[in-house]
C-alpha cells in the first residue's frame, strides 16, 4: 500500500463544503482549485489547460467537482492527455455518481454526464494499463449528505465513508490499477427485507 502522507494532491472543489471538505480533513496537504476559491472557472478551455499543466506538479489529481455540460469529462481528457504527453506518472481519481447506471426517459443530463465520465475514465485507464500512462480510477457513490434534502428518507453514505473509498483507490500499490469502484448505501435493512413477503 502507498503511504499518502507526503504525496502531493490536487483536487477540484471547495475545501469548505461537501466531499471536498472531507478530502481536505483527511489529506490536509491537498491543494484545491475551483471558481469559488481560486477564481478558476473549470468550464473554460484555457482553465482546463492550466489545470492540466498544474497537475504535472502532483502525484494525484482528484476530479471531484460535479460540473455541468460534460465539463468534468472534458477536464479529465485534458489532464490525462497533458500527463500522457509529459510522461508524468499521475494517478487521476474521477468522482462519479451511481446514477450513471440508471437508464430512464429523462431530460436530466446529470446521469448522461456521469456516464460520459465513467466511459472516459475506463477507456483512458485501460489504455494506460496496456500502453503505459497515468492511472485512472473511477470512484462513484450513492447519495451523500449534500443531497439529503433532494431525497428525504433515503439512507445516505457519509462523506467520511466516501473518502475511505477514494483513499483505498489511491493507496493501492503502484503496479495495480483500481479501474472502478461503485458504492451505494443499502436502502432496505435485513429485517425489512425478511418481513416483506
């Protein structure tokens, strides 16, 4: 297992809120980049290029922000290709959502954006496994506390549990690649299931 203590981590998001706040608690050496804290609009192409070049200074890049209009997948593309061109041994961890497995008639693009992120993460990760390049792990969760209001009554994963999963992906030995990890909180207890006939 890799000791993360002295590893340099770059993460999208605001360390004061949501999942990013728990990442910061666990890995205080993490540098964060987002519009709200560093005036970097991650939807702009020149900012994506800036982040791609900045990521070359780090061991890990956590692609965490839930961006709209496919920008999270586009940012992954830029960071991956920049590291590939520079022959940089970067480990990219893309944070998705287990909604990427759902298929239903809807004009809600969030699911499709996460499916695109999942597909891109898997394709790039597989390329690196067979041809060399940055490692890419796709880690995805069910409902987290920041979405509790949208889903009243739903059982949630804690931010701490989510970061446990991210940490697991990052700590694997260098010769192993965690391609995808998908975790959901169980919604029905054993007792409810056994009593529901």
